[in-house]
């Protein structure tokens, strides 16, 4: 069994994939395609509690924890946001809690998608990152509690 | 007068005849007055179709703003020096232009506010606090912007009053019959939007005002969306209050106008206390200033008020009739093409509307539409448009709204249509 690639390794992969595109259409079509491929979240998880507050599109996320690693499942009713969160899931899901908490996620800027992190209240990507890190913190604390 | 010395060219119209209405409509000259329209967004020429949110500002407005600060800035109404007198004259000149813009009888009835929201809050708070009693009813409609819902909910809760809501049909048209049924001796106040911000539909406000008066109620008109398109004459409408925003009529942000009938305003207590609104202050008793100053506590937004005059003059120079003719042409051009797009449904596809087209596309989220249009340099508004009860009634989470202004062109409408076809292809 080979080691799970690190956050920065996966970020590099994504940046490389995006370097192939020289126009916005291809880039967004790729994001939309990734959104379509994101496994849908079971309807039972699409609750208010699992909802990440964004102004225009709904984003739901659930996380689980096993063997020191946090796993995420997420979904959105908007396709581009779904594509963006699928990249976050790809980068962060299966990583160690402490690595998730300290991840800087520079790939978003490198693939020129940082406008989606802007505080325009129109999307939940920033809130999504925050929630993923928060979940990682909570899981790590729970584990410490169990060990203590 | 200093105000005449601003380097302002109002001669936007090509022909030499006097009455603006007979002059040719020169779209190129109009566009040239708006520097922002030359912007490149995401590598493409900006197509700005979010005018119902805020209009762009012509050079005469921004020149007046800079000119005021460069040449006349002083606090108004108090200082006995040249700049203070100039600033006061410029400020009060806007009040007179605003009076004419809405057909008010007197400048005493023209109060400067921060905007429409501020005007509604002033009335709800001042009139409502004094006059509403337990069980009184306030009528609004399903089409209201949150700004014409929440202030009434707040005062209703405080006073034990009840909000009644006029329903709309599936295409957003106000149910007039239901409105008449809601009217009763309990009805104290009606606050109704003139033109729906989300859909562009024009409400029959004159009928509502007359029926409201017959029932003994006062009627306020939210003119945020109507004042830039329709001829406004508060005297012939006979509304008791009318509020609108400067930034939606090609003027600056942070300034608006509240009209109120003199005898009603005189009977209302001040909204905020402070400087300017007082006649005499003693620790045992303070008397208040006269209209309109009673409602203008503190140093007002002088510069933006001064510049607002030029927004009115910009509109007057072209003439609302010509503006409407141009905008209606854009609306028709857009509506005809949008109807042809497979899966696209216009919400509120009726005749009585201003140049706003609101729509949904089957299986496509409005946010995706906005992002992909933005990448083509096209600015539209998507979402619930601060009308969540309306969206709930229509059974949709939101719409995409394109709203046209005097400077938009048919080719920009075509860009929108082509842009949407591209969105559909990319998400298909």
C-alpha cells in the first residue's frame, strides 16, 4: 500500500492540470466536469445542520474520522461551486487533522480561482474551507479526549 | 452663483431644437458621458445590465461631486461665510430640482435621506410610533423588497399592529380584488412598491392610493425602481409618502429623497435628534425646527445631495419619455430573444413593466449563470433580489435579472443572449 499523497502534492497535481488550459471556457468546463463527477451526498445528509451558509447556493458537508484521518463528503445545488468543493475534497479528504488545519491551499490562487474566495457573500467557498478546518480541529480534539 | 461655474456640459442631445423630447436620441453621446462603460472586464468590454441594483453615474454627476469638494465645501445652513453660503445654496438647489422631479407642491415636503430604505424606516418609525395602536393593520404586498417589509414588521411588533399582505398571481401580478378585500376600518397604513425590483412589474398604485384613502388609510409608495423610468407626480398620485434613492437615478450613493404631505409631516415627531433639526435646546425643553429640517438631524450628505441635482438634470435633459422609448425597445428585443431559448422561463412576462427581465433556466442554478456571464464581461443580478417572500410564493429560489438603462444598447442585449446560450452549452 503506497502512502496517501500529501496536501501539497495534490495541490501541485491540480495546478498542473489547470496549466493545460489557455482560456476560461476550458477551465470552467473542467470545473463543471469535476462537479458532475463528485459523488452525490445522500439526501439524508442535506440538512440545515450540515449546510454551510452561503448567499446564493446551498453547500452541504459531512465529515468522518478514521485512523487519524478526516474524510469529507460534500455537495452543492450549483455546479461551479460543486466543482470547486470537489477540488477541496480531493485535496483535504483523507489527510491528517493537523495537516488540514495548517493547510494554506495556495492552489486556489494558482489556478486563478481566488475570486471565488472573495467576501461577496455570493458563494460559500471561504465558509467551506473554514468549516473543513473546524471539523478537523473537532475530530482531533475528540481523539485527544479519548486518549486522555 | 458658484454652482453655475461647474464645468458641466448638459448638451448630450445632438439636435438643436429646444424641447428635449424632439431631439434625436444619441446613444453614443450618452454612453460617452459614462466613463465606466469603457471598462474591460475579464478581457471583454463591460456589458452592465445590473441597473436595477444601481445605475452608473454620468460625468456631470461625478464632476459636480469633485467640483463641490474642490471649490465649495463647507457645512451648510449655519456658517456666515462665502463657502457656507455657496454650499447651502447648492444643497437647497437640489431640493428644488428634486421637488420638480416628483411634482411635489413645496420643498418643505422634500426630505433628504440616505436612500429609500432610510425613508421607509423614517416613516415607519416616526409616523408608526405615534399613530399605530394594538390591532391596527398595515397592508403591504408580496412583491415588496425586504426594505418595505422589515421596518413595518419592527414597528408592528412594537405596537401590536398586524401586517396584511396583498397576494400575487403565478406571474407576479398583484391581486387587486384581494387587496380590496383586505381593506377595512382597521387599515391604517398601506406601503406599496411602485415597480417590483425583482420582476419589473408596475403596480396600479393610483388605484391603491385612492382605495386606501377611501378606507381612511395613509399610503406610501416605494419608488426605488419607478423613479428612474416613470413620470412621477406625487400630487396627481395623491400618495402620502414617496421614497426613492439617488443611486438608482444616475446619482450618487448614500442619498435619497422622502416626500411626505406637509400636514402629515408636521404632525409627525422627529425621527432622530441632533443638530439642524432643533429650533431651541434647553435642558428642560427642546423645540424642533420646521420642515423639512425637522427630519434632517446632523450634518447631511452635502456633497452627494449637491451632485444629485445633476442626475435629475441629466434625466430631464434627455426626457423620461425618450428614455422609456429606448428602454422599452431594449426590453422587447431582450424578451423576444429570451423566449426563444429552450428551457428559459421569464418570470412576470406581462405588458405593464419597466425595462427589467427576470428569468430562470431549467436545471441551471442562477449562481452558475452569474459566474459564467461574468467571465464574458456581462453583469447581471442573480438570487432572491431581497424579495424572499416573493420567491417563496413563486416557488423558485431566485432568478437571473437583467435590467436596462438609458446607456444600454441592442448589441449588449445580443451579448446577453449569446452569453446565455454559451452558459447553457457549458452546463449542458
